[in-house]
């Protein structure tokens, strides 16, 4: 599935995307620049985080974020 379709599908499902795909970040930047809506993307920097910390950070986001908090944003893991 192409990146625009992934972002559109995430919107239909009312979910943010979790990815390691740097190409997806190009599409999110294009959408931010054009004002095109997306639900949010969480980008995992694989070389900087282990799976346990990644799960912990996802849990933090799930507990503290409201559904609209990530709209049109890219969040990077690990959280600082």
C-alpha cells in the first residue's frame, strides 16, 4: 500500500500510524505543508530504542493523549 493510502486508511480507522518508514515522513511533511489532514504518525528510530522502551512509550501516549492530540503531528520515539 502506498503512503498516501496508508494515511487515508488510518484516518478511516481513526488511528495514528506507528512506523519506521522514513518515506512516510515525506508524505506527512507534504500534508503538513498543504494543510491536508492526517491522524498522526509515531516514528520509531530503531537504532535508538529497544522494543521494551518502545512499548512503554506507546503506552504513555495511549494513556495521556486524547484522540485529536496527534492530528497532523509526527512524534518521534524514543520520547525524551
